[in-house]
C-alpha cells in the first residue's frame, strides 16, 4: 500500500478490491457485487464478477459528476469523511454484519470479517487523510468526531 494515499489532498487511488460480496445498502435486501476501497470512498460495483480493470481505473479517476452518470456500473456506498459510526450488527441465525452509519443516519452493512479487515485502514484514512478522530464507542464499535 502506497503511503502517499494516506496524505491529505492526494488523488484518489484504489487500495483494495474484494469481488463477489453481499452488501446491505440503506436497509435494502442484500446485493452482490465487488467492493472497492479507495482512500476517499467505498464503491460498490454491481455484478458478481466485477468489471474489467479499465472501468475501475476510469471510475477511480472520475469526478463525482462522471460517477453519477456511470451508475449502471458503480455506486458510491460511502464517502469516508461522512462515516459517523461503525459497529457490529447482530443477527440471530446467520453471521453478524459490520455496519457503517453515515452522518445523515443512513447505513451500509458488509460482512463482519471484511469490516474487521478494512477497519485499521479506514481508521488510518480518517485520522491522517481526512483529519478526523476515531474513538471507541462500546464493544466492537467506534465513532468519528
């Protein structure tokens, strides 16, 4: 991982892509696709196999206006600076989820293991790149101040 990606004001770069994962967006039913973590946001790319590499590269370098026009391929799930809180979302008969709550009260849930895997990187991006503080907020939860 390039250390430049964590500096404020640097261009958006892809840090990791995870193909074929279920995502629960704003209390809708789960959708399956690829998740892309960048140093600025998390993108959801519809479909199980993910797009060809040139599309990911184009989307990462695109402005928000261009991303809005490309909604048939990608959706901005989370702008990292808008995260207000993260916690474990318990479920009874199946695996728990990792829930990100945004400043507007909406939420996005991913598998608990993926959330735990990305958590240190997201913490670092929030503190170093976005100049926000991350503080514990109960067992397995944290909030952004």
